[in-house]
């Protein structure tokens, strides 16, 4: 079995994303990532994205290449990439800083909120994972 690879990047939305934009992004990412056997998490807030991807190197690079061609964002910056000792995410998640505006987003947000606290123990081993959680906590504080 090929070793696991992780890649974490941040980017900026080219325009404010409305509920339908985010639904399309969420559903598209879930389908494509599942087909490539890539898991991870995407957090969106303040017109910024931070995403953590994990899988084989070839699969992660395939998904990231697709992401770089997406018109919804620009100024992509890889924060970390390299070998991962284990999958941190068993499914693909998306979290939102603003209150979710659709049932699809609410379900994804609930999944993210349930799983995110368990990642705290792993942040010492991954700068990228630490950045994802910091963005979640500081930059993309949930609207309550």
C-alpha cells in the first residue's frame, strides 16, 4: 500500500460565495474526492478557504491540480505537504464560519463540529492541520 500524503493550502475566494455556490462546491468536492480516495477538510469563512487533503501522493496531487484550475478562488498558497502517518479524516468535511444556509451545509457543518475537537491531539505533528484548526477557531469563528 502506498504511503499517505497530506497537503494543506489556503486561498481567497474570487468573490463572495452565496449558499448555492457553496452547495455546488461541497457536493462537487465530496464526489471527486471520494472517487480519488482523498479525504480531508475544507473550512470557508471571510472569503477564504483552508483545505487539508490526504491520500496517496498521486491522488492528492490529482485533486490539488483540479483545485488549482477552479475559478472560485485565487492566490493559492501551499502551507504544508508531505508524508502523513495516518488519516486524520475518515470522510471529507466542510466547515463554515457563517451560519450554514442550506440543509447540505448544515449536515456538513454538524459533521465538522463533531469531528474537529478530536484533531487537537494531532496538531503537534502537522503545521497544516494546526493552521486549519487555527483558521477554524480564530479567523472563521462560528456565527452563533
